[in-house]
C-alpha cells in the first residue's frame, strides 16, 4: 500500500464526489491502485480560507479518506472510479503554503 494525494475541487471537471468516489483517467491508474486500501489526502488547488465551502485562493488539503476499490467507468473509456470510504473532512482546510512551503 502507498499513500496518495488526490486533487479535486468543489466544481470538478471529472465526475468526483469526494466522500464516495474519485474519477480519474488511465494515466493515474498505477498510482491510485498502489494506494488501494490505504489512506489518501484530498488537495484542492485554490481555497481562499479555512472555510471548506469557498473556492478560489490558496492551495489546501481539506479531507482524508480511504480507497477501498477501483472500478472502470462504464460510460467513459480509459477512465476509472476509486471508491471511497471513511471520508473525514478536516475542521479547517490546511494551506500548502503560508510564508513558504509547509509540505
């Protein structure tokens, strides 16, 4: 098993529903499969504050979850769903940077 950081957003391009599924192309299959059964961290490129419902602003991590399975997307060739359990949003989004890198 391997840890992973999955990038998503409140209005995702893919068919993500972070507390249930993570939609991704085949190019990420090996990395996501390596994290199957393990915990991941959700990352969003822009989050203005610790308010989990706002968009824009600084990059931040906002939740953790566990990948329990991976299934093919029946409607989009070369795409998959990572099935998620144990979704746990953070009390506040954790910024990636303040006055320098945190991660």
